[in-house]
C-alpha cells in the first residue's frame, strides 16, 4: 500500500512544488523514505540539505545528505526554497520557518495542514541608526519610567561595553530625553507610533543584523560595573560546557519570581525573610509580589555597587526550572529565530506575551534558563509595589546612584 508520505510527494510533484531547492526539516522515521522517493524520481538534484535544530549539533550528514543548523537559512534566498517536514504537530516549525521568510512549507503527513504566514504589524517607526555592527546588542525598552532614568540609564551609560551596540526602544511613545541620551552616547534610538512591545523588539533585532547575541532589558533594571563583560563571559562558558542548551541566561535579580531565593541564601537572609513573609519558592506564584517585599529586599542592599562586586565571587551557574520574569535576559539571534521571533498577535499590545511565549518555547524544546550567579541586577518593583517603591527610590537615592 502506498504510504501517505509517497502520496503527498506525488501530489507536490504534479503541482511542480518540488522544482525549487528542497530542504527536509528534521530527521525522524520518515526521513529516509522521503530521500529515497526524491532520488528515485530524479528530484535529488534539487535536494540541498536536511535542517535540524538539535541533531545537527552532533551529526553532519544523513544518507550522504548534509545536515545543517537552521542558521544556514539566513544565507539562502527564501523565495527559492521548498521545505518538507513529516511531523504531526507543525506550529513550532511554522513559526521558525516563517521567521526565515520561507513560505513554501509542506507537512507530508497532512498537506491540508496549512502553514499560514506569521502575523506582522505594520506600524510606522523612526530609527536613529548609530549602530556599529557589533556582535552583541543591548536594547532597552524605555519611555514610561522617566523618574528612575537618572540611575537605571545612567548606569548603562557609565558601564557600557565597547563590544556592545546599544539601542533605546520606545513602544508607542517618543521621548526627547531618550533621544538625547542616545545621541550623546552614540546609541541608536527606535520608537513606534503605536504600542506593540513584541513588534518593536522584533524591529530592534532586525535593524541590527550583525548582532548574534542579544540583551533585552527593561528601563527599571539597575546594573553594576562588570555586568556586560561578566554576562558575556559566562554565557560563552555555558555554550561550551553547559549540560543543557541555553534558552536564555539571566543575572540574579532579587525582585524576581526566581532570583530572590538564591539572593536570600547568598546574603544569609532567607530565614529572616520567611519568618516575616512565609515560605518562599522559586515560582511564578510566590510571595515575591507582596507589596512590602520589594522594599524589604532593597533594604538588604546598603550599596548596590558593593553588592555587585560581592556577587562576582560566585562561580557556579545554575538552572531555573520555572517561569521567569524577563526584565533582563541574554539570548542568541538563533534562539530568536528558533522561537519564530517575538509573537506579534493582533488585538494585543504584546505586554507579557513575550514573557509567556519564550518560557513556553523553552519548555517545548527542552532548553534551559541559566542563572549567572556572579552577576546581580536590580529590579525596582512589580506593579503592586511600584507606588510604594517610587517613594522609596526618592528617599534612598544614594543606594541606587553611582558613587
């Protein structure tokens, strides 16, 4: 009996869909059958390679066919490519292949499984481009918390790294102050006319095509002197020696649903914290969101820069097997492609969508969140704590400012 794979290949052949450069996506129990049919029907001349997110890391060929990582697609003409896959679920593949601009994609188990293009907003934007083509990019989502820029943005200015391109990003708002900060530092400034956080993040990455490593940072994050150099050093160490693939890496952030637990242990305050606020966990549903908790955690820091130096003594990185608040993360361009870029969804402003999406994608692809424990970064507060912490910030400015 003729298999469904063969039947669907014949349908595609009759429709001349296999006349393009053919790429097979993924190695599984059907891959050999696909290759044999293509060879027997003289399409092997069009078969360019097999793409696999994971197998390509340790296997370079399959039945004499090149096995490559998806990043090779960045160097090919997407309009000339036909992608064939044979998996019963297609959403993750749809997103990833679509991120490379490829539209001819066919599920050989079900040709009715239509691969719809990724949704993309078309929002007018302005980009003051001062990028220098660096390997590393840091984009900072800013525009809504001007009262703390004299410490958060000032710290990025003071501790910027010459290997990193910086871009201030304002979703749905223009700020003359941010434009001036960008101008005097030689940073880029990007703003859109409508607020759509996932869209503007995709724009920021697309407008820096040479950046292979990316920092995403919110405007209420405080960093120390060695933040960028230490994050970069440890990220590359994890790439070489880590037992898990990196979904993204993070510093220790005390006001975070994960970071507070290691932080409290490191400073010897966990017992005191739990006596006051109850048992705490590395968990999205945690007492970290209680109104007084942010103030308590900041009270444990007499001087942020001294604490940042102290954390440099930590040598071990660890895995966070939980949901994570992504106010400050580091990831690769290929990771961004793998998840199909940040999800642009109609009818939303994207707030929080990016966070849930990358966490879910990590879980589905068995990729890890690495906490780099030699780096600490401050997060002022969550929304229920914000009013209280803005007054705290004003009253304790010396704690946050650069000495």
